[in-house]
C-alpha cells in the first residue's frame, strides 16, 4: 500500500486505468494479509481498514473518478458478504471479486472498445490524439496491426508533456506520426479526419472529465467539423453532473509551470523578488470538463453511445453492481 | 546612392535572418530606410512623383521579398507610396490654383480647355499629365510609362513659358521631396507613439475588479494594462504561458513588477478558466483587410473559447499593422515554421528519427508554426491608435492609408504584343 501511494505521489503511475488497477491489486494484497481481530466482525473492520488505506492514498494524490467507483464497488461487495462465510472463504471471495472486476470492467472492456473503435478508422485517415491515453494508444496499435493505413497527430502540452511518451511508443511500432503542441491545434486541424480522446470520467450530463486541454481540442475539432470520439470504459461513468471545470478539479504542482524541461533559454521565472512573488500566482490545473456538444460519440464496452445516453448506462450499471 | 545601397543591403540581411523583433521596430526601420532612399533619389525636371515612386518600389519589392511573412514591411512601403501620391496631388492642385492667376494665353496644343482662355493650355496639360491618376483602361492596355509622354509636351512650349515653367517645376520638385520627407517623418512619429495612443483608451474598457485574459506577450498589451493600473483600476490578469516560446512568463514577470495581480496558467487551462474571465485582450502581428488577424499561435483556440463563453475578444493593433491584402490560405502562406527543437529534444528523440519505412521517409514530423489566423467573426473589437473599430470597418481604414495602385507592388513585365 505504501509503495502504491508513493508511486502516485511521484507521478510514476498516471492514467485512470493504471492507477485503478494498481490500487485494486494493493487492496488484494492487503485483504490476503488481513486477519480479523477478536470481537470484531469481518465486514465492519475490513471496511474501516479499507477506509484507512483510502485516506492514505488521498493524501498522496486525490482519487480519480475511476478509483472512486472501484472503491465503492469493493465496499459494496464487502457489505454483501454473507455472515455465514468463514474468514478465509470471505477473503478468497473478495479477492476473486476484485479479479473479476479488473478483468471484466477494464481488460475485457478495453478489448471490446478496441473492436468498436477500429471500425471507425479507415485507410487514409489522419487521427489526432491529445496527451497520452492508454485506451487510445491500444486502439491505434490495434488498427495498425489490422493493416489500416493512417497517420497520427500527437498533440501535447506543457507541463506534463505526456505526448512524448506516447509518440515514442507509436514510432517504435512503425506508425507515421506528427508531433505538435496544443497551441498549434488550429494549424493541424485542417488535415485531421478524426479525433480520438481518452477520459478520466464521464458525468451524467454528458460532460467529459479528462486531462486539462482536452476541452480545447474538442472545441477546435468541433469548429473544423471533425468528429470527436471519446473512448472510455463504462466503470468510469459517474452520476455527478458538472457544468464547468472550476467547481471540482485537482491542482498540480505550481512550480511545474515555471520550469521548462530542457530549455534553458526560457527560464524567465527564476530569481523572482519577494514583491514579485507576492503578486504572482501559478495555477496548474489537472483536469477540465468538455461540454457534451463537442463530442460526437462515446465508445464504451456497452457499444458506441451518444453523450446523452450516459445517465442511462449509469443507472443500468448501478443495478449490475447488485446483481454480481 | 552607394550610401543608400549599403543601408538597403544591411537591412535586407537583417530581414532575411529574422534579426528584428516585432512589427513596430520593423516598420520604423523600414520607414527610416525609405526616407533615406527618397532623399537620395535624383529628381528629373518633370514627373518627379513617378521617379520617387519608381525608386521606392524598387527598394520595397526587395524588402518584401526578404521577409514576406513580416507584413509591416509591405505596409510601410505602401504607406510611403501613398504619401508620395498624396503630396503630389496636393501640390498639383495648389499649382493649378496658382496658374489661374497668371494669364498666359499661348495656345500650343489644342486641348479641351478652350472655354478657359485665361489659363495656359500647355501648362494645364502638362500639369494634369504629370499628376498621377488612377490607371485608366487605356493606360493599362498601352502599358506606357508616364514619364515617356511628358517631356515631348514641355519641349514644345515657348521660351518665356519654358523658363517660367522650369522655374516653377524646380521649385515644385524641391517642394515635393521636402513635403514627402516631412510626411514620412510624421509616419515614423506615428509608428513610435502608437502604443501610447492605444494605452490611452485603456480606461474606457477596463473597469474595477475585472478579470482579463491574455496569451503570450505583447508590449502593446503590457502598456495597455499598465495604463489602466495607473488610473487606479484594480483588476486581475490571467496570463497563458504561450508555449513553446513561453513568452507569457515574461509578461507575467513584467506585470508583477508593476504591481498587478497576475495568475500564470498553462495554455491547456484556457478553456477551463475562460468562464471566469470578463475580457480577453491580445496583441496582433498583422490585421488583414477583411478584419482577420494574424496573431501568435494559440490565439485562434482562445478566440473560439471566448466566443463559446460570450467573452469579448479585443485585439490591440497599431495602424502600421493594418495590411491592405486579403488573406488567402493564411495558415500556410502567411505562416512561418520554427525549429522543432523547441518542442522535442533532438538528442532524446534521435532513436525515433532512425525508424523509417521502406522508402526511407522519416516516420516522425514535428510542426511548430509561429502564427495563427483568427477570422473576423471571432473578434469583438479592434483598438488602434485612431480609436476602436469593428472588424467590418477595417477595410475602410485602408482607403485612408493606402492607394489602390500600390496593392500589387511587382512591376509589370513588358508584354510583347
């Protein structure tokens, strides 16, 4: 658990799916090592222990929506454990539940998404993607394996510069790529035929909550009449609604803005006087909310749905929790 | 002339190597160079204006070719040509008014001014021919340069007339050059003071407790905001950093030094923050005749976000940035691509550059444009040194500053009929 927390803190582990899987696997370990203290029931004690772990993780880095949903799933499973089970049986049930969750909701869901999304890629396409989403990367590599001829435009932004890692992985596999930064999006959008974006979560009013800058990409694509496809597993959907990006967001390290890696000539903000520091605020937002009118279709493991159908899945999905 | 040639070559070099930063500096230096060219031009007895125009055009074409993306150069060249034409016209009308008083009645050529016997017909004919008129269909088809026609007429004048006319013309030629140089000095003065005139209007637009958003760095915007601060308006500024040059960092540093509350945000956060912003104020590289703006890269994205959230998008531009050309495919033709090393470190990505497909073409392209085109419908207001204008009005300002003949500067090649 400590290791996972430190990984979040250091930023080694990023991306909704990766963080969620790491967290669940850490929970599995914790459950295996757990033993009920005397005079306490398994369910209550385990739930409070899990709560303790979650607070530790939140201190390292605020939870992503996917992690929040996974924790709710786990707590509901713990609460539903029949009281007749022995401790070891309960532990194995829980661990297998977690395995099933990871398998069904993430791994298999991704495979279904790949299949759906690949049908939307034709020969001669120019696909644009922003930042580094694991699902979009999988889609591009899968389509490339299927033999489709297309080009990829990777758009990146400071300070995370995640696109560079994606770029490297794509070029190694032989995809023809163009790399640019977010400001140049109006310049490249003329040639783009489809935009593929990942999401951290999708809210019930169809708003896509994703890496900061996604909203700008979707907006410019919409202005140039380029279809925007958001690829997101259904377990990330949430019943919240949100209209703008300010009400609920995560703040990153402000100093990351003033530093530009590898470019000594632009370090203008070193050596500020106190008076200057007093008036200057550095704001590093991590997420933003893309309005649903910019999204053409959401590709999920339940199929390809319009943004307006998200609350339908959220409602049906909650029932599924109970049926498992 | 050799002196000017050296100056011209030196300036051409600077333009080609992109050594001059900013359109104001470029415009000023272009105007000063053209002033030297004008003062060095040898003036013939007749048709001085054509000679001036010819020499300015010759230099101007070369300057524009050195840096076609820096539109301020072409703007200043066309302004100077317009000045020459205007000064010539005003001198001619003054001269013609003066001729009304002198009553010489030698009728050499039969012109169509028989009903004014008091005027010297030859003088009038010569004056009206030497005035530069807008191209008529006849002149366009004949392609006859103006200077060929006139000496013939003046030589047919009588002696006494000839003497008075030549005395007239030499004083006129000195006067023309003098007037033109004075007007060019005024132009240089205007270019230098445009930021102050724009900044004076700041108080009308920025109110108390407003939130302003800007991207990158523009000296005009800096002075505009500081002028509002001087008038005791307190407001916040969000500065988007403007990757990959990160000039927003510079602007933020300047603003906090002058005591303004500033927040530095990333470009990706512009859409997120713009809902809390009252106004977007940006500078421009050039303003085209349709009201479209050639602006630093990223501003089209900001303009679209501003339109979505109904936030006014205000562009500050000095009048030397107003270009009389209409933009055609501006993202490509009026853009410059900078070095990819600003985006990717060559050393880090050298392994990626090795992967090639069978034909040996590289798999990795890096695109780093300098400018963005913002269409006129996204701009709410232009603030220039002459006041605030709608984008739909900008084409009218062109008539004030430029002549229709100068829009195409390339000389017509002699057509063999």
